C-alpha cells in the first residue's frame, strides 16, 4: 500500500506488498523487496537497494550522496539486507568509486541517529546503538554490537562478535570475540556472554581466552605473541584472530593497562 501523500517515482522497482506511509519520497533508481515497511517522512534516494521485510522509520535517509569531496557523481549504491530495522533519522550514504557501494547486512538494527558513511561494510546481525557514527570505509563483521554514541574512524575494522561500550572512540581495529572499553579503547576480555548466547561452548571460550592472554595480557611483542599463538591448538577461532591481526593496516587496540588485570 502506497499512501497518496507520498511521492514515488514510477521508475522505482517496488515489490507488490510493501507499505509506504505518507510524506515519504522514493526516487527512480530504487529497488525495495517484498514485505518492507517505509514509515512516514522517509527519503530513499537513487541507488538504494533495500531487501525484504525491512522497517525504515521516520526521518531516515537512505542512499544520500557521500560526504566525500572526492565524489564526482559516479553511479553507486546503498544496499540494505533482509529483515533489517532502520530507526528514526538514520543516514546511510551510498558508495564512491572506491568500493562502489555501502552495504548493511541482514537482520541488523540501526538505532536512532546512526550514520553509516560511504563504502562501509556492515555484516549480518549487527546492532549499532543510538547515535553511533561510522566514517568512510569502516568494516564491521557479523554479530558485532556497538553501544550508543560510538564513533569509528575511517578504514577501521571491527571483528565478529565484538561488544564495544557506549561513547567509545574507535581509532584502531578491534579483533573478533572481544569486549572493548576505556579511553583509549582497550581490550577488556572476551565477549563471553554474547558468545554463550550464540552457542559457543566453554571449551571454545577457553581457547579464545588463551589466544588473547598471549596477545594482550602477557606484555609480549606482537611478533612474539603471534609465534606463541601459532603453537596453541589449531581452531577456527584461533586462525580467525591471527588472520585478522596480520591483515590489520591500522593496527589493533591495546590490552587494558592495569597491573591487576588478568
């Protein structure tokens, strides 16, 4: 159902059973999947590709042009996966020539006033808390949770199953399975509660913790820590952590600098 007080381009490709509430605007180069609800006063601009069963709340702007002075009007997209909820006044800019698209995965929740800048990659089942701000080309992997008012520097990566505390400033990469807090942002332990909720067993948690003890709490150089980690049991989680650390271009966050932290 498309309300008569909305403006929808006849060129837009809309599934038959979507809902568009009054005073929303949908541009020509837009695709929206079945079952999606577009609330009132939503603006969906050229380049938006929105999946099935999404909910987009008032004031949201999807596929606005990038806030990047290098952008020259190239044809790019902003892609939203299935079953994703985008709350009030969220902005998701489309990509630039760098990557060509900004992507938000399926089953995500972007709370009010979140900003996702050009060429970001947000995985599946990600939660971005109220007021979280992602600069350009940030990458967030599956199941990460960023609490309210987190600010992420451009090009940073946040690994899967990470939990970041409210108000944090993310200037370095945050490796998988950890919680991060403090200023500067630091490793605070593994995300044991989140991992248990997602079916990780105690033995797996202990092996992840063994990796991070060497990486963060033994005060080893990165090279020495990685050498010792390579001798730990070969598990998918160990290998993922090592791959993430080795591929980091910005460097990773540091361990918590307290003498009584274990």
